[in-house]
C-alpha cells in the first residue's frame, strides 16, 4: 500500500470492560484464530493438490501464446480440487458446525470473512509460485 501524502495519526483508546466481557472477547478471538488456521491449512492442502495435478502440470508446459487454453486448464485444476473462495467458505461453515463452540462464538458472516481471508493468503502464495 502506498504511503499517504496527507498527515495522519493513530489514537489508542483502551476498552473499559469487566472480566466477563474480557473472557468472552478472548473466547471469540480464540475461536476466530482456530477457524482461520483450519481454513488456511485446508486452502494450502488444496493448493498443493492443484499444483501436483496432471492438468496443472500440463498447463504450465504450454506456451504463453496459448493463453486461453492454459487459463482454462488452470481453472479446471482448481475446480477439480475445489480450490476457490466459495469452496473454502463452505469448508469454514462445515468446520464451524462440527465444532459447536466455534459456531456459538462466531456468526456466519464472520466465518465467511475469515475463510476469504485465509483463501486470499493462500492465493498470494499460490500466485508467487506459479
């Protein structure tokens, strides 16, 4: 991200909470961390399967002039191993529902946002290696 040309500042305002609220926040942060790590691990596993697939390897061997065919083959490999943002969101929902504790602490919109964040992180890694 480019450095802003306008002056800016950061203000830190401490939360005034009681111990019960602090405990609840900590539990939600832990549930979010566990869900993120599960999603990231699954995304990286799927990414590795895509990269090792025959379709992906064949697509890498094609020249850049065959861009349309190459792009189609990469997409097929990703579909084959369900490596997409939507599929990872579905996985996050599955993990959350299996772990009642996570489902109680994190709402569905946040679950999807966490899965998207994990997918984007894995995709950055994936695109560096392609």
